[in-house]
C-alpha cells in the first residue's frame, strides 16, 4: 500500500464513518478499486481509531461532563449513562474475545459479503423509517439491544452507525439521543482494540505488510477528514431521513454483488 493509497483510504474512512453507509464496506470497495490485497485488520483498526479520536474531539464537552459526573462518586445521570454504555459494550466484547480470528478473516473475503451486508444495512434503514413507536428516553434494555446491533456490525458492509441508529429508532429512542449514544458507545471498543494491537506489535511493518509511513498517513488522513466532517455528518444523521442512505446502500450493495460475481 503506497502513501497515496493510504491517504485515499483514510479519507474514505473519515467521510463514511459518521454516515450509516459502512466505513468498513467502503474501505473494502476502495481496496478493490485500487487493487490492494490485504487481509490484515491493522489498517482498518488504525483508521477507525483515527475517526474515534475525531469523535472524542467533537464530543469533548459531553465526555468531560461524563468524567466529571463519574468522579463525584455517587449515582447520577452521568454514571447512569456510563452504565448504559457499559451494557452496550458487552456483546462486542464477547464477539471480540471468541470470534476475533473469524472476524479478521471476513475482511479479506471480497465484495460479495460487503454487498450482502450493505443490503442488510439498507433494509434496517428502511425499517427504521417504517417502524415509528412513540419517542422516549434511552433505557438500559435499549442500550444492550443496541449493543447487539453494534456487535453484528463487525461484518464488513454492515454499517455500525446504521445498525445502531436504526435499532434505536425502531425501539423508540429519540433521534438526537440515539445519534449521540451511537457515536459515544464505540469509543472504548475501538480504542481498546487499537491499544491491544499496538502493544502486541500488530502495527509493525513486518506484521501488517504496510510500511509505517503509509499506516501513519492513513491514520492522519482519517483523523483530519473525520474531524472536518464529524459535526456536519452527525447533524445530518440526527435531522435527515435515513431513506436516502438506505437507497444508496441498496445500490452500492447491488453493484458490489454483481461486480463480485462477474469479475
């Protein structure tokens, strides 16, 4: 992977992370277009960590408020929210602990699984538009169910934000609240995965097959593009109907499937 290719893929990650269109799926499509063959998950983890850092910058006030509430050492709305985030992380930790090798193998499986997963994403987004229960506050049971959606979204092409936001909407969680929760709940799992791989040596050139300069360039590109797009895209997710994204995912998924079968 050249520096230019890493920068292109980093920008793709930064611009697609905050929309319900699957950043991992678009990374796979980008690799296919650029002719890059890589089954290693390290680059995906690196650019996801970069956009998580963008999220931290964008939500720094919310995160600071949660931390301050936590260190008051009493049960309050901040500790309740942190507990909900903790509940949402249980499914993804189970997947990461028991199915890590299987998940990594999926990232080298080509466009067919990406296309199918994009169609699933499209279906979820369409359903969230059709199923409209009365809006309410986020409950602990909602957090766990949304966490299951996040765990299933480890499949390349199945949008994490699309799955979690559409699940929340179908449960009746307020649009603004589920958008905020969706982006905050991913911070610990992604940064935790990146930290583990960093200390295990998974980001070394010999391990990844990608030179350090290219990996760094991809990280920086993902961070800058994510930081630039984060607030605008989050606002769009909170206010806009998701049917437009559903149509896009259906088209992208169909093209990916047809391409994988023909070439």
